[in-house]
C-alpha cells in the first residue's frame, strides 16, 4: 500500500483572506488533521511573517513546516530564520522553468537559470536539512531544460521535487504520463501541484500519484486540488488502487467546515461557528439506538469505521445511563474512544476510598487477554492512587509529563475530560478520558496512553 503525502497550501493565499490569528488557527486545524506538510508563503515582512512562522512552529510538532524561497538569496536567509524553532523545517525553492516564466519572473535565460537553481538550492541546503525544488509552470517547460533543471537541483541538495501544472493546460491522463516521465529519472520523490481553474486538479493529482507521484499539494478554498476531494478519493477508492493517506479522515469534514467558517467569517462577521449553531439540536438519551448515534456522529463531522462506531456506541450507552448526550458530549466520546490503538488492558472496575482523615486508596481491576488483574495501592489523593495501581498491574512506571482536567459541559451533571501525557523512551504519548466522574475520566485517560505505549513498543 502506497501512502500518499498531503502538503496543504491553504495558508499560501495571497489575497489577504486571513488575519494573523486566523492563520494560526488554520495551522492548528491542519496539524490536528495530520497533514504531512503545512505550506507557508515566502517571508516578505521580516517582522510579522517571521513572527507568524515562529508562532506556528511552537505547536506544529508532527507536520513539516515548509516556507517558500528562491527568488533572492535573502529569501533563503529569511526562510531559515523563520524556521529556526520548527520541529520539521523545510525550504521550498520555487522557481519558474518555462521560457516565459523565467523571462518574466527572474529575467534570466536558460543557462543563467540553471546556475541560479544550483546556487540557491545549495544555499538552502546549507541552512536547512530538507529542501524541496518546485518547478513552477513545469508543463510548459522545454523538455530538455526541465530535465537539466531537476538534475541541477538534486545535485545541489534538493531532497524532493514538485512538478507544477500552473497553466492547467493538461488533461488528467496526459499529466500523469508527464509526471511519470520525470519521476522515472529524477532520483528523488516527486510530488505534484495542480491549478484548479478547470476543476480538474484533484483528478490530475490522483492519476499522478496512482502512476508515480508521492505527494499532492492541496488547499481549502484555494487555487489547488481541493483537500476534501483528494482525501475523500483516497479514503473511498484508495484500497482498490493500493493508495492510502495518513490524514485523520474521520475528522476531515469537521476541520474543512471550521476552515471554511474562518474564511467565510471575513465576508460575514455575523456568521456563527458551525459547532455552536448547527449542532445544538443533537439530544440523545439511553433509549436511542445505534443508527441514531451514528447519524449524530456524522452531523458533528466524523466518518467512523465500523469498529470505531461500535466503540463509540458502547461508550455512549455508558454515559447515557447517567445523563443525556448532546453534541459536546458526543464529540468528547469520539475523541476518547475512536481512532485508538487496540487495547492491551481494558478497565473493568475501580473502587476509591478517600477522606480528610485517611490516606486515599484505589482498587482497580483491568482485563488483559481475557484474564482479570486486580491490585490495590495508596497515593497522595484518589487519582494518584488509581494511577499507581495501573503502573503496578502493568509492571512499569511511566513518567507523567502533563495532566489536565476540564469540564466538557456545564451543570451539576457536567462531563469531565482528562488529558494525560506520558513519556516513554523520550517519546510523548497522550491519552483522553471522559466521564461524569473525574476519577474515572483520569483512569481511562491514563490507561489510554499506556495502551498506546504498549502497542507501539510491541
């Protein structure tokens, strides 16, 4: 199965669509979606643009952060400075390779352009470990020159190449043949970026990756292949053609709506967020069947597998025994039990004893491989005692990196959500738990993180 990388260019819009704050929020959403790369435009304002990239770098820890450069040597220095704190930095050297583009944009003939490509890629490689060469207007380049330009970029240190159909002149099947011809000789991974003015960018991109390309540039409401379309095609048709994506497709609809709301909000300041306006009517109780829960889950933007539907419905029944379930509760249920790794340990029961005149104790029973395992421990408070019990049953002690508790809903029957972050062998693992009982939420969150560690470490 070939995993297609998604590089999203929503933030590269140059029409002033987004404010500083909105760009940060969109980057957060793309990181949550697990986009392989988040593309940012070239740094033009040394103060505000560098600040933006550094701010985004502070919370984008999984996705690659890629900044465009290449027209001047200073643009490379600015990109490197902006990316100084990024976990996975990359510089895109975006240069035209068609005769018209070279003359108009760079005022260079072909021989000088090859020299410039070598010089600027070499400079970028010296300041950033990952350099991508974007061949702008590649489909209108002279065939021999395009090959020489790519060879020069790779020899200078480019670790990947992106072919751009900037003119939108090729039909999808012709573009796929074009890309394959380049990919066969490039020597590095080849991606594609297609202009969507004819509505064919998604089709071009999918056919290209089916044949030879490794990555696709997408955007939400922008000029390139629509993110939602590309992700949906890979999800629904990918298994037939040996293609997959690392995107969190179960949250795709919801995140797309959120980004669209940010964009639409600039046109209509009175537009309300979709999560607050459209889902208030969701009201479920313990008498609602599986189909009703599935329909409500779909309305809040999740598209779950059958396995995850079963987990969500089981957790829904547990919560619904104590209170009615609205959109916020349902969202928390999905976040805590769906899209998780297989559980090595499952919670069966827990008993907590605490007070102001005795040490807190916890008795927890876990299920592993069909066998119940039970232990008792004391601790500095009921939650501390409960977490010690889990460590005792599992036989390992984990470093607690972070522990957060917050209310999901309001009122006396409010659901609590707990986030636990554990560190094992230097790597961070997070777990979520929800319950009307905050101790139960904490136990579930801790166990969720433990199961992730055990699953990854085999």
